[in-house]
C-alpha cells in the first residue's frame, strides 16, 4: 500500500478538524451539578420571590443517578403572583439552531396537600420558550418531567435560564420541594473558524507541500 502524501494527510486532518469544530456540542457546563457545587451557574430570585430558607442546595436527584439543585420556592409577601428563584448560565455559540432543556421534579412536603408544586420555566435570553405548572401535589407525591425547546440564534454570548416559581408563600417545611437537573444547550460551539480562516490554513498546507516537493 502506498503511503499517504504529506498533503493528503494534512488535508484530511483539516477536514476532520473543521467538521469537529462545527458539530453540535453541549454548550453548558455542570448541567447536572456533577461538580457538587453551583459555579458557573448564577443564582437569583424574582422581585418578591425566594428560593426557600437555606436553599438552593446540591442534593441527589429524586429519581436517582445524578445530582440536582433543590428549592422550596414561593413568595416573600403574598400577592398571588408567580415568584421564586432563577438559575442562569451564559454560553458562547457560533450561531445557528440550538436545542435546549432540563429535567424537573416536584415533591410534596410529607405533611400537607399543596395547591401548586411549582411552575418550571425554560428561558433563552429573557424569552420564555417552554413551561410547566405542576398544580396540586399530595404530601408524599413526586411529579417529574422535562422541558425542551429549539431556537435559532446569532453568533455570540447568550443566556440559558431556569425559573422555579409558585404563586404562594414559601413556608419552611410546609412547602413542596422543587428539583432541576440535566440542563443542556446543544448547538454549534463558539470556536468554529470562519471559512476564510480555513482557506488560509489550507493554503498554508498546500504551500508547505509544494516547497517540500521542489526540495
């Protein structure tokens, strides 16, 4: 078998590199809180909301197999509006179609039936893409699901955000618990080179081959 020429090998490597860089990646970090801590996630709360006394914390996902962020969200002062906590992370992309989502769960407090186990919201750059309101939850009930959406974005920095809300007061030990995990943004990464950059790289490889052939 003939050996591949330097040009063939180099061009093959260029094709593999450019294809890999342009492929879909998970653009979030620590999406299942596998590090055991929150960074680079940014924690927040709505204007009249709270994540719950002593929350959020990193704990076991109620269905097992991974970590999750746990909350006991609600209003600080009752006004009947949806209030609670936010969790966000910035990411870079070269632009194009994104698929994003996360898994959620709500768990009763073990004592009371509650009118709302939690409202889970998936947002991108401040726009709501999907949501689910659990509604009534029994004391020992666990309800879980997932939210997913697709969107097309421009190149640059974008913000993935989760909101966990309830339209009732958060009372320690007397409020349902909420969990989120498995957050992801699948799409083009932020390091894909421009076509002109690939052209220059290819030209450089060809130049090296030509000089080698003449020598």
